[in-house]
C-alpha cells in the first residue's frame, strides 16, 4: 500500500477489533496495560510503587510511556499483578481480558468515550507510521539531490 492509499484507507476502529486485541500491540501501549492491570488489582500508584520499591513518579512515567522499567522490575510487576511479562510488554500471553462494555456498571457515555479514545489512538499510530515512511522518502530524496 502506498502512502496515498494509506492516507485514504479507513482506519481501524474498536468495533472492527476483536476483544482479544483490546490490549494488543496495535491498540494499547505498555503503559496502558500496566495501568489497567494495576487498576484491576485495585492498587493505587502509590501502593504499587511501594510494592516495587520505586517512587510513584517512576511508576507514573511508565504508565504514561515516558520511560520503561528494567527487566527486574518488569518481572516483579508481572508477579504482583498476576499477568505475564510478555503480556505487559506486547499484550500477548496471560493477562487481562478486554473490558466488558456491556457491563451494568459501565455507563454508556463512558464506554463511548473509551471507544473514541481507542479509535483515536489507532489512527494516531497509523498516522505516525505513515509520517515515518514519508520522512524516510524525504531524506532519501534530499540525499539524492
């Protein structure tokens, strides 16, 4: 697919995405999975940081994808959160199931906002990849001149 086709292609949406891909590498980041697993374990950032022996600001930076943990912290996190290290890193393996948008406690407006946010994340990711390809072509074109 060339850049023009990619630009005009219909972006993936959460409706198009199977439930098993909810936390997959194309839909969620390491930070998304870490935050979701921590919340599922009903731990605050401060509680999780204390269990890992790190500062809460360090955990926040991991959840915001500003930095990544070392392997030793990743291993401890997986154990504390009862998920696999592989799931934390790329969404594959033993981890959390996709949230149930039809659950009674989930408000329809919240579910709609979450879907829109996921759709936007996918669109941004696709646009970022396209931008990278265009930058590479531009560098090659400038190098040739």
